[in-house]
C-alpha cells in the first residue's frame, strides 16, 4: 500500500493475508525535511520498495494508493509503470477527503452597505 501525503510517502509491503513483510518511506531513503515531499524522493522510495518486494520473492502486486496529494499521483504512476519488473495486478486509488468538505464559516454581518466618501 502506498500512502502519499504532502510531506512524505509511506510504502508498506504485505503478503496476501495482509501481514507486513517490510516498509519504506522517503525518510528511510535518505531524504530529510522538505525534500521528502519531492517527486524524486517518491521515485526513489518506490524503487526501494520494489527491490524489497523482489527480494521477498514477490512477482505480482496489488497497489492501494491513499492520501490527499492528488497532484503528486501522476509522477508516482509514471514511475510505477517504468519500474514494472513486478506485475501490477490491481491499482486502487482512494481519497481521504470527505465529499463536500468542511462546513464554511458563518458570513460576517454588516449593517450599512454604503460606498466610502471621497
């Protein structure tokens, strides 16, 4: 599963019974602070995750992508296709943003709507 936020990307490797076999993030790939949110850091993190999955003997993968960083998904999907030594069986995208969002703030009450005198 891939969880990408605005600040970091977390990749968890599990087996078919959803038991965690390994994990990696942009921080473990060697990036610190604001560099973790870059596209290059995500590509490096995914490369490390695919390498770990290959070393565990996996050939087919199902990918769950969650997180609010919708803009960062295109480069992520591009790097997934390039590093396709593992066969991607299913790709599931999910947003954690609720439909409609939060309730807006109450409008400011104004008494007189007049133009300023010059």
